[in-house]
């Protein structure tokens, strides 16, 4: 009687349909869990200032840090990566280190309506004059040597961008103060400085408190 041929080692093994079904169920479960997690994740990727950025500074995406936070209905109030163009944005008010960058605190490079000027101080600065502080710029024209007109407010509500170290180039030996002022006031400020007017910075809150 003829013998049945032995099974070849290369013969394909049958795959148990239950194994295939199990793999399909596991894959489906994984996708389902991922979809649920994504649906429940209400965080927003926003930009954070790694260190204090003063008004007048230009920042690019590389200067900021991305963090995912839960903001709820406030999500639109803060800067997200897509908001920053390649040429960057200009900070219009000081943003402290670790602070979420408010969308209202930046402007496009072409939209900025402020200018930066350096005002040399005539002596020690008033307490509280530091980056981010708001000051009023008072000026008094010189009538004759040692006599000045009554001082007037030349610029109200200027923001201090930086305090520069005193050196031999600064009149009076005091530090220079970099101010962010409205562009419309730039000519008057430069004229006062060029004319040798007495220019002083007074913290805005000190003027308010004096009343």
C-alpha cells in the first residue's frame, strides 16, 4: 500500500483565527484609549518668557519657551507658537521671567509706535526706577547759568527698558536710563537733551501718591 508523503518543513502553518481576533481587539483598544485621552486633554501650547523681557525688545520663537497649560476660556489671551512670525515681535510692556506671554504685550515690528531713548541721570536714581517701572519725564529749560524755568512733564508714563551702568561718558556720573516713549514725543525729548535742559525721572506711582 502506498505511503502518504511526509509533511514538508516548509509547509505553512495555519494561523489560529482567535489570535488574529485578539490582535485586532488589542489594537482597537489602544486606539480607543488614545482617542479618549486626546479628547480629554484641554491643554494649550503657549509661550513663556524664560527670563524678564523689557519693553522695546524684539523676541523670536527661539527666545521663548513652549509649555502646555490648562487655560480654559483664557487660551486666546496668550501667545502661541503660531503667533510669532519669522522676524519676531516687539515687546510693548515688560514680561517677567516665567510669565506666560500675553498677546496684548507684543506687537508686530511694523506696528510699534514707540521709540527708545537713553536719558542720562544727573545723580542717583530714585528708588523704584528699574526695568519695567513707569516714570514721568520732567524737564526744565535753562534760562541762564544755574537758573531754570519751572519744570513741566515732557513725557508721562514712559517705561524703563534698562538701567545702564554709569561711565565717564555720562554727564554727572549717574547711570543712564533707557526709556520707551511714544514716537510722537521723540523729537521733544531729543531737543531737551541736546539743549542741556534739566531732565529728571520721577516714578509715576510717587506722583500719584503725593496727591
